C-alpha cells in the first residue's frame, strides 16, 4: 500500500463512532519521514479521537492505519474475518487488527497527552527511566537478581543524556508534579522520546503556555526533530506555533477533514477561515 | 558515582540482614519458650509470617495498584500444599482418620532416607517452593479473567475466589486429599526443627520462619527496585500513560499478581509450619483484612512499613495487650473490666488513633534507607541510590 515516498504514517478512511456520535468521519492522512504535520480544528472536532485511534487507544469503527509501511490497525468493516457479500467492499474479507497502545509503542510510536499524564509519585529521572522499560531485554528473574546491570547502566546513561538535551538535568531528582507547567510538558516529550520512536505524536504541547513559552517550545520541537530524526504529528491551537513549524496541515471540523495543505494554503482557505481561523490578520508571524 | 553509592548501600543492607538473622538465632537459643520472654519468640515467628504476607500483598495493592482481597485463599493453598507433602507416612492414617489418603509420600522423609538431616531440610524447602508454585499457578488461572477488572470489582472477585477455595477445601468429597473439614497435623513444623552440632541441640523454631520471611522479603525488595518494580509503580500511578509508554498492562499485572501469590503461598506454608496445623477454616476473609490492616497501618507502598505494621500488630494482639483479657494490665488490677474481648476494644481504638495521626500509615511511602538519608542531608538523592 505504500508507494511513493517513505511514508511513516498513513491513515486510511478512519471512522470512529461512539453510539450515534461520529467523532471522526472518513479521515485520511499521510505523514512522510522527517515532516512535521499538524492537525488543527475547533474544539470537539475529533482531533484527539483521531490521535487515540492512531495510537491504539480506540479501535476504529472502520478504516486502516499503516505505520512504516505495515498495516498496524485495521477494521474493515468492523467484525470478525468473514467474506463480505454486500456493499462497496463485496468480495473482500473483513479484518480486525486492534493492537494495544503498548504494542504500537514498541513499533515506534510515542505520544504525549493533552492533560499531562506524568507518573506523579516519581522523580523526573524515574519518569524517563520507566519509559526505557519497554526496550528491555531482561525478564523478571534476571532483573530481580541484577543480571541486567549493563543494560540498566546504559539506560541510565541514556536518560542522563536525554535530560541534558531537554534541559531538565538540574531538576532530575525532583518530583515530576513539582515542576512548572512548561517543564512538565518538556518532560512528557522527553519521556516519549525515551521509547525511541520514529513517530512522535504531540497532543496540544503548547496548551496553557504563554507566548514566550510557546516560542521556546516551537524551537524545541524543531530541535528534537533534527536531533532525534523523528517525524512529528501534532495537534495544536496556537496558530503561531502551527504555522511556524508545520510542513503540512490537516483541518478537521465536526469529525470531517475540510482542508489539507501547506500553512500558506490553509491560511487562505475560505472553509478553514469560516470554520476555525476567523479573520486572519495577525497570523503572519 | 551513583554506581559506587548503590554498591555501598547493597553491602550495608547485606550486613544488616545477616546481623538480624544472627540476632534471631541467638534469641532462639537464649530464650526458652516457657520463659517470661517466650512470647517474644512467638511474636517473631508469627510476626515474620504476617510480615511476608503483608509485603506480598503490598506488592500487589501498594505497588501495582491492584486492589485484591484474595490473599487468604492463596495462603490456604500454600498451607495445604506444604502440609500434605510433609506429613510422614506413619502418621498419614491417624491424620486422615475418616478418609483414605491419596497422597502417600512425604518429601522431607523421602529425601532424608538418602541424605539424613540435610535431606529433611531440603525436603522442607522443596515443599515450601511447591506451596508457592501451587498458589502462583492458581493465581495465573484466576488472573486470566479477573485481572481485566478494576479497583472494587477486582477486590470483590478475588474475595469471592478466596471464599470458594476455602469451601472447596472443606468439601468431604475431596477428603482423601484435603482431609475435608478436619485439620492436617503432624507435618514438619518449627517446634521440631533442631540443629545438632557436636552433641548440643540448637533450636531453630524461631530462626526458620524468620529466615524464610527475610529471604522472601529480600527477593520482593529486589523485584520492587528493578525495572519491573518501576513498571508496576507506573501502572499504579497512571495506567493510560504506562500503556502508552510501551508497558504491556495485561502482562505486568499478571506478573505482579502471580509473584504476589507465590509469596502468599510461601507465607501460608510458613504459617502452617508455625501453628503446626493447617485448617481451611483458619483462612477466612478476616485474615485478608488483618493483613490489609497491617499494610495500611505500615503505609501502602512501603515495604518497611508493612514489616513494622505486621510486627506491631502481632506483638500488640498476641503479647502486649494480653493483660486486658486476663485481669491485670500494666499493674492495674481490674478483673471486672479486663475480661475476654476487652483487648479487642482497646486494640481497635489504638488502630483508629494510628490511622488518624498517620494518614498515610506509619511509614507513608518511605523505606528504611530513606530515613537515614534524610538525616545525613545528603541532598535529595531520591530513589536512584537504592539501585
């Protein structure tokens, strides 16, 4: 299914229905390697739901997700493997492939959360160290009897390095929740990076930040893209940030995709202005 | 630097554990069970068993955040497994007086035929491990359906399991194995454990249960401080985040549940060893609540707390407050008030006071090394130095 360029993520006709509410309707998206792609849209447009489908939190009602060329999530249409006789897909077989989020993380997806979800009783250092657990090679016995000393030491060194990259070394022994808001966001990103992802999904990384913090974050996101070679998909309401760093933008409204394009195209798009941006006068810088 | 520190910490811990075991061994020789201080031995025996049970429950309830109340059930499995496989052949028929026993071999006895005293000890050890394994296998089977449940629902399901196990073990149809509702006795028990050195017999009746508990708790501490222990805590703190960071919830919950039940089984077996009897009726849900109380009193999420909690609990209920039941307490003679049952009234009040003044238990989430660290004011070194 993956032809052209090196595609990291491809979302194909994903629909997510909760009872009678269609949160995401026939949504498709493509993210190529090294890109920063943003999903924007008004509140309740289904952005976070789309994220949750991609990361395996929800099993979609219909649709497929490809990650690094492999089909990782599939509900075509939802149900057990059986031949379909009616409708547009007649003659094909229905499939379900519903991995849990941890399986996708192992494949190289990592995410942050809209309302920060750090491990509250633990230090900054431990928060990142635990994310390394997913990449362990030890089992319970070898870990208990410290047969994994080398691995553990390597992990600790990696965490130290990561801490210095995100600038949290000086607070590494403090409780995660005692950090100021902006640093908690950074910590969450660092924690996601610790799982060694190829795709990083950021859910409103600048939520609740002041303009100065937002600017810093914008730089920071660009920096981690270059430094870690990750591809980034983000949801954001701060238009300065989005227009500044995104290569492409998808706009959702009421679960439907209403526009797709480069920041310049999106800013001129009538539909987007109507639904979300409003009168654009100061979005230039 | 961290590496050096943790190595030093490990040595200190090892020396402390050895000193503790040496002390208990000495006490075992110095104090006769009939002495005035004889109660100390009983408190140490029972206290260490309960400490192990409490720590294993803490691993599940405190560290993984799975609220399970099936502990008595797993302890029962352990106690029965141990008892059934250590009753000497010649005693089989008197113990199973109403049934024809099916299991007709005793592991310590079989091994002692070839290896003497060492064989007996090895046999007891094997029976102990078997007790843990039976509990662990059962935990795996129960865990498959039950661990999908959360909080209160999990508690109810596991509580139900424990009650069912107790009823099944008393079922007369299973008499040939479990001796029905009659008790199992005459198996290898602590009062029989002796070490012969050059003609002098050294008592091991307190040392053995304390040794078992110490080794098991050390193992649990090692697990808790390993990468798996950290993953358990991550699940407790935020399941959604843990899953998103690549921690397989089903697998880790199962690991925690099975490990906890293994040690509960060992604790049950040790309890049978200490009490010299195994009877299903002793493993009521009240026992689970007692253990839960020890965990809560000591501090949920603190292993040191669980140990202190259970030692204090056992000491208070078995020893210090005894006088309240028998007429004189702290030199006060009041046979009219201090009668059977008054002890429990005072005990409940003490518990309420402790809970009121130590909201998070005696230790909170701190461990023993944390206390020393704070005294030395060695910066906020945090948990990492604990390896």
